[in-house]
């Protein structure tokens, strides 16, 4: 088994095919979308492949260490940051092909007009623990 | 029994208890749940009042749970037939039934991850929660994985002979995926392989058991206190577990003597040659290359050829290793890592450093990535001096 992160971007991904911002959808379209995501997660739990799903607020803060005894420096949010993560799903699947298959299905979530968004999702493998047998 | 509950003893009884229920006509999925319930009940009540016949106790409790589970549903009539036919809980044939369970849980219709989970639960007696923690997935996900697996094999006849090779692949996976949790999966894989070796006389089962014991013996030495990987050549060999090595070598020799070589015996032979060398310098690389030749013949695996190139580099020099490597597809996983190592041995530090860094970018696990990055950093620091 291999774990993969399916990463969804607010910004930074190539444009989706059905690229209408969510606030221009009808309320029903939003409900349908949310239900699709829930059903998708429930289905993956049923197949024994679901690990985690989380959504992130659109705005965050940059933080860095500022030396001994000093409070951390904070900055942002930066409106110009190119890459902005919207959320993720973590799956535990048989291999890369299955991860791509599932990401494709997730990308088909309905958006404006009830049509699939075709949004780009980033599929990233997790680094594993080292195998016990090494040679 | 002492009042201290021996969890391993308890779990070792799980497969034979399950087999008794299935032999009595219980369906596999419900019977397996019933055995889990009985194990949980045993953990609760045995410390205060240990039974004289632990297995008989488990069979009785599990059977009762099975009857309870089927009472409410449509299977009532069938259940009543079963109760009428219930045999005396006398001596149950343990060995063959356990073997059948291994076959069922490693059935070729199951995905490897499902076979692993089902084997750990039904044969290993682990709880869903323990398995979920070991594989770092939510308990609900693991529960579904197991129940789907049970449904998949529900139509398989219990007395159908299975293929030992599929069982060995599952046990190998359990051993090799070094995930953590409160269960030591490597130790659990050894326990299950030992149990299998007792149930079936097969040189490859012995070969896998030997392979596991020989690698398990090195475990304490292969990780530094900070968690980083220590390569074989740099391990403190005084920390290798000599009892585990001795047992592995003995099992392997008995298996090899039967002259039915298979890939696990050949892999174990390589591990035994490493175990046999008092220092890394004294390793018999010529013999190791010969075993890799056998492995290539047996498996025709590109990964084996890659490891063979490393051994050739040690036996005949890094140039010979690089020549062996040149015959292989450079898109193979770990190809760059092997190339880096051979160039390192050959003294071409610039190339080695570049390849170590490239290999680090493609490393599938964190410890290996860190190790390769350190190797690149070591060479770069030396070159800039």
C-alpha cells in the first residue's frame, strides 16, 4: 500500500475547465458539490482507502523565528502568494495508477451548471518507512 | 497459566479456534468476528480466572458469540440446524486447519493490502485497531478493508488447497513494511511464518523464515540513536543478535539440503553470508555474487540485477560493478543510488556526489533520502576542501 496526498489549490494550479468561482454558483450547485465530496470520502472509507480529508481557510499567516528570547515575527497574509493550498485528501491505495484514478474522480466534482469542474489536483506520494530487508 | 496474561499465547490460539468454527459450518466472516469477541473477552476475564483449557474456552465462547450473532437474522433456521449438529468440543485437528486459514487470507482474489490486513486479524489475532495503527490509517478504514476482504473470500471453499507462494508474499510484505505502532510487525511476521513452517513442510517457507530471522538479527544495529540508517558496512556487528542468526542459518541449511532452491532461500543465503562476516571487509562477495546469479535465474527481477551490480562492484571492483549496471535501465528505482555508490568506490567523487543528490530526490523513504543527502554532502565537503 502507498499513501498519496491529493492536493487542492485555491491558487497556483493550472486553470480548471469549468473555471467559475464558487461564489458565482447557485446555492444548489454548492450543495451538490459539497455532497459529492462527502460521498467521495464515504466511498473511499468503504473501500478501505480513506485516510484523511481537511479543508483550509483561504488566508494564513507567515511566521518565522526571530532570535533567542524574542517573539516570532509574523507577516502576511500576502495577497500575491502564487501558491495557495485549499485542502487535501490523503488516500492509502494499491499504487500510483489507483491514486491517479481517484484524483480524476475527485476532479470531476460538479461546479457551475452542475458540470464537472475538471480542476487540476496535485498527486504527491508520501515518503515511507524504510523496508526491513535492504539487500 | 500465570495470572499475567500471555497475549502471544492467546493470539496463537486464534487461527485454530476460528478453524473449528468454520469446520462446524459457521460462515467465515461471522466466525471471524466471533473469535475476535472471544479474544477480547479472554483478555478481560483470564487474568482473574485463567481457564484450564484455553483453547476449549475460546471455542465455547466464540461459538456462543457466533450463535448470538446469527440468532436475530434470517439465518435462524440454518443456525438451529447447526446447533443440532454441534459436535463435541473435543480435540480439534489444529495443524491443517491453520494452513487452510493462511491460504484463505492470502487468496489471490485479494489485493495485497487486504490479504495483509485479513491475515493479521484472522491468523494473527490482532485487533482492527492494532492493525490500523500499524499501517497508519483510521480504524474505520481498516475495518472496511477487512470486512470487504472477508466478503471477497466468503465463497471460497475452506478445504480448497491454496498456493504457498501467495501466503509467503503476504508474510514477506508484513515483515518488510517496517511501519510502527504498538505491534512489532516484523516480530509478528516471524511468529506467523514460524507457525506456518510448523503446519507445512516446504523449503521456501523455511527460506523465508530464515531470511526474516537473519535480517531481524541486524535490526538493533541498523538505526543510529538519532533514527538515521546505518549502512550494512558501518554497522556495529557486535550488536547483531547471534541467537537469531544461528537459528536462521540452521533453518536455511536444512532447507538448502533438500535441493529445492527458491528465491527466499537464495535471499536468505545472501543474508547469511553477510551475517557470517566478522567485519565488512571479510565479506565473501564472490559467493554473494554467485547467489545473486541464482536469484536472477529464479526471478529475472531488475531489482535483483541492481543489487547484483553492487555485489559485483565489491567482488570484482567498482568498474566491473558499473559495467553490470550499464546493462540495466536507468529508470529503475534506486538506479542512481547504486551508480552513486559505485562511482564513490571508484573515487569519482564529483559524479558520485551528483548522483547521490539525484538519488535523494527520488528516494521513496525518508531515512534513505536523508542517508543519500548526507552522502552527497560528505563528498561535496571533501571536494571543496
